[in-house]
């Protein structure tokens, strides 16, 4: 479970940001967080804590997924998008209750 599960509902409920903007803002917020964390984990305890081969596949998957998600986000109506986010958040919350 990542920060998007907190950022998205806060933006929608407290800041009245439309759902599609909240989703996009959450994705954009990940980049500076990841860049700030990179040196911390790379130089931790004298030996790198990052496997760059695995990280490369994660980056590729993230870029492709973000591109496809952004294209789909334009086509999904606001109401259905909100419902999908509620369902995903509910499933993740239920999973966390059963298997913490």
C-alpha cells in the first residue's frame, strides 16, 4: 500500500480536487519522492540497498503503466472513476485487515 491510497482521498474529500486530477497528482508526486529516496537507500550502511536490474524492470513497468493509465483516465467518466477508486481502496483496506 503506497502513499496514493492516502493522497487521492485527501485531495478529493478535503481539497475538492476532481478525481482524475487527484489520480494524476498522485502519480506526479511519486517522482520527487523516489528521487529523494534513491541516495538514502543507495548509500545506506556502506553497501547499496538497491538492485538496479530489478529497479530497471520496475521503472519500465511504471512508465508503461502510467502512459496506459493516463490514456484510459481521459476516457473514464468521473462517476465511474470514483467508484473504481472506492472499490480498490475498499479491497486494499479489507486485505490489510485480513493479512497485515
